């Protein structure tokens, strides 16, 4: 009896403590003028609910507080914005105190000098350097031929096999990026980078708790190993007199016209950002395109017709050129519709550098604003029957230029690798649909938040077409 009373007292005391902590955290952030919302637990906030429930958490909060509410996610007090007009304003006005505000875990793992996080003159220098690597002439004359050569090799010998298309597209995105950036071919170096990058990706959306066994700790350790490998590659390249004609060569080349030459640390962070961003979006979009095309035979048939038309008059070993790529209008529509429906990118984070008034509320200096663009992708006013896979909607050229089109970000942070990523996915699809037919094996589970993934793989049986 005494033991039961003790247990009940401990349970009651624990509940009181929990209620007290929740109440204290709410009172702590109850400042005049803040948007409505809840803040959750001290330190952790509502991160667990956000990562586990994802879109449902956002919808529930929106139903209670509207499309502009406060929360505490990924270690930061945050205002979530689902208003298309306000989101556009936020993305277009970095100079008005709305700078990139990625969580500490992402800054630690991708580097303080990664292009997505830096501002001002450094951002301009890094962006100019990146645009110099992927400008139209570079893509036409150097990058597309490399991508084409890689895809032809990567997609060979898949016939009569059961493959995990998720694993294959991850390898495709990583190995293609490594070849373009630093001329790294398949081998020990690429395998070492692959295992570390997989760990790094998992830690970018986590609480920055540096304890053994956490995704953050494993990702931080993976970053150190990746930096070591890249430093060794850069060191060898500096003492080499041969030209590799890749992105690293251009970054290291002395250019007297550059006002501020990038340091080695900045080059490494730029390379990691290039690999990470391309790996995440290109691999996932390619996997989901394969999935959607399998489920929608009419779209697959039209895609095949477009690519077999391109292959007319070409030998088996002849690659595609820039004119072929520019003619892939339906392929581009498939890619855009996949990005929209799968919602590969849910939104972006900004940080206030001063107190900012917005929508009648006051957002304190240092808070994050989560520009949540997911719901825009499913807005029936913008997209008729938004939950239906319909690539034909993108054949109207005006759709990808409407004012709320945010699949690739916006403002000065519009994704500079947009066209290169599209080139890679389009080239993959070209060889995949002209060489093979496929069917799914089993029923795959696909998670759509916080990142799109098939936790047990997406297995397909591949046969020659």
C-alpha cells in the first residue's frame, strides 16, 4: 500500500513537473505582438511532433491559429508562414533583415561558409563562383557530355534484375556530382564519400545534441572525414600541373579579376553544399518520377515517344546534345510535376536580424521564419486537382512563371543549380525509358516528411524494352 502511494505520488509529481515546464516555456515566449501558437518543451520545443507528424502537425496548427503562427522547432523559436503573398515578400527581401536562418545542426554539418547560409559580399562571391561553374555554355559544352557519358554507363546492365531504384538514384546523383565537381570516378574515394555522405544527410534535420548515437553526432563526424578527403584531393590538385577540366579546377584557378578569391575552407564548404543539394533533390526527384511514371502509363507512353523521337538517326552509343535536351518539353513537365506532387523541398528558413513587423505581428530579432511552401503545391486555386499527377499542366509555359512558383526557392536565393539538376534527371530518364520497362516488386512504403524516402527501398523488376 505504501509502495503504491509512493508510485502514485511520483507519477503525480512528474505530471506536475511536465505541466510546469510546458507552462513556463509558454510564458517565456508570451511577448506582446507575437503571432498565436504553442512553443512546446524547453530546448526541444515541438521538434518531435514536427518531425514525426510533419504535414499533419502543420495542418493542425494552421486550423487552430491560421497561416501565420509561432512554434519552436529544430532548436529555434520560429514563426511558420503559409501565406503565399507573405512568403514571396520574405524570399524577395533579404536586404530588409530576412537572412538565411538554417538551424545550427545544418550549419555545423554543411559548414558555416556554405552558400545557403552566408550573406552579403561573401554570398555574392560564392554565387558568382557557382554560376561560373554551371553557366549555359559550361553545361552545353562540358557538363552535359559528362552527364551523358556517366548515365549511359550507370544505366547499363540493369536488364533481368530486381533493383532498389532508391539506392540506384542515390548512387547516380552522388557519383555524377563527384565526377563533375572533382573528376572522381567510381572507386575507393567515391565509396568512402558515399558512406559518409549518407550519414551527413541524416543529421541535417536534427537537434544539435552532440551525444553518442545521435544523428547529429554521426553527421558531424562524417563531415570531418569528408573534409579530410576533400583537403587531400585539393592538395594533390594544387601540386599537379595537369588540367582536369572540372569544377574544382575552375575554383582553384587563379583569376586576377576576382575581387575576393575563395579560401580553401570556403571552397570545401561550397563543394559539400553542391554535393548535398544535388544529392538530395536529384536522387529523390528521379526516384519519385520513376514511381509516378509506373503508376501513370499514359504519361510514361508520351515520355517514351518524346525520347524515341530524339534517338531517331542516332547509333546505340551516340549521346544526346544540348538541342536534344532543349527539345524535352514533356520530360521537363514530368520533372516539375514530380517536384510539386512529391514536395521534395518543403520550405526554407529565414532569420530576422532586427525586430520585424509582419502581418500585424512583431517577430523578434534572432527568430526564424519557416517559409512553408508545401501547401502552395496543393493549392487548388493554383493547380487544378492538385493531388493528381498531371504533367500536362506544365505544358502551359505560364505556369512555371506565376508569382507563387517556388519549387526552386525565390529572390536572390533562387536555386543556382536548377538547370543542372534538370539536365541530370532528364538524361537519366532518357536512357531509362528507352532501354527498359519495369514493374514494382511488392508494395513500397514512402514517407514524405521530413524528407521523401522509401525506408525499406523501392524495388523494381527491370527488363529490356
